C-alpha cells in the first residue's frame, strides 16, 4: 500500500477539532484519497483501530508549544503490534481558542467546558473574566462545543471558530490564549517510511538500564555521529518507580549513514530501541 493511500483516515474527534483541520492539510499536501474520514476518540482507540486495519491511517496531536508532549499519543504509539505503523508526515497548526456559547452575553455563563490543555492555555482569561464559573473537562475542544450546544446558554466552551460554526454557537471572545503564539504539531500515521526529502526528522523510542551514565551513553552516540537532537522526552517505564523510557526526535533520515550507524550503536547500549518514523520536517 502507498503510504499516502488508504480507505479510511481517522482523526481525533468529534468533527470541528483542530485534528480535523490538520487532516485536511495532510490530504491537500499529499493528495490523500481516503474514502472515509472518521472522527474518533480517545487517542488510544484510534491507534487500536489502525493497528488492526491495514487500510487505515490516522491524524493525531503529538506536541503543543505551551503544554508540551501529548502523552497519550506517545505512550500508545510505542505499543502498537504492527511494526510497519510509522509517523510518515507532520504539520503544525496555530491554535486560536475562542469562548463560544448559545448565549450572547458572557455574564450568563455558569459553566465552561473544554479539553484540559485548552483550559490551561486560557487560564488567565478564565481567571479575569470567568471567576465564578464551574470548569468541566472534556475529551476535546470540539466535544466541549457540542456539549455547550446541547446543554444551553449557561454553558460555554473553549474551542475553535470552526467548532463554533459547526455547532451554531456565538463567539463571545476570540483568541483568548494566554500566549498568542500557540501551536500544535500533528502527525500522520500510516504504514511505511517516507522517502528522504530536503529536511528530515527521525523519531525513536528507547529504554536504558537503570544505572549511572546510561542516558549519557546514549547522548554520546548522537554526538559521535554528528546528529542534532531536536527533542527528547522521558516517560515512566511503568515497571518500577524511578525508571524511565525516552522518546527523541533526531535531525536526519533513517537512510542517512550516520543515523543508521547510531541506531546500530544504540542496540548494544539500550534495553530496546524502536524507530517510530522518518519523515519530512515541517517548516513554517
């Protein structure tokens, strides 16, 4: 199967999410012709779907410029049973949150719904303008907008303008992010490796022995092979308190000689190393 061809493409739903907007960008950029565009949640369920369906791909958030890594994506990505599933592309969307409601007056709002990350990204606005409201967490910003439509004018959601339009809500305030330069990186999951482009990124997951110098040894491999480390994140091993696994983004493609040599070296000094993708690096 061509890595950019599939019968289905899943995205973190419901409709109106930033993930759906990212999906449209991927479709336009790579001429994806998936017959079915399927909103689904949570992230864990999406990854399970594509793990068992060879005719499916998926669009998921992986990192936010303010809140950091999307842990549910990382933790499930490295647990897939099908080793052919890889990150094949990435894109970045600006995040512009709005306060939306059936009401036309912010003073009528008693409840605010949204995804925990969105609530965190708009905490100053909430503190200054919505001190007496009850905060309710939802699985996505679009789900928050959907619920605000269903529950009535005393409810508001923090969501996108697209979600407001989809669920016929009034926009009470625009771009309420505490930090205006707020962006989220999305990945496209499919089966295979994207051929090398002008600028590439390789994503890997590895675990190290719980002993002094283990992580330093791994970092020295990247240094010796002249590999620029773009990102590294530790995650609990879930086996023992204080034991961690690591997710890293490297500059370069898996077909580059220095990346191949580094991966061979990592085999001998890590408990395991998993290639999670090699793909074009998104450039603003």
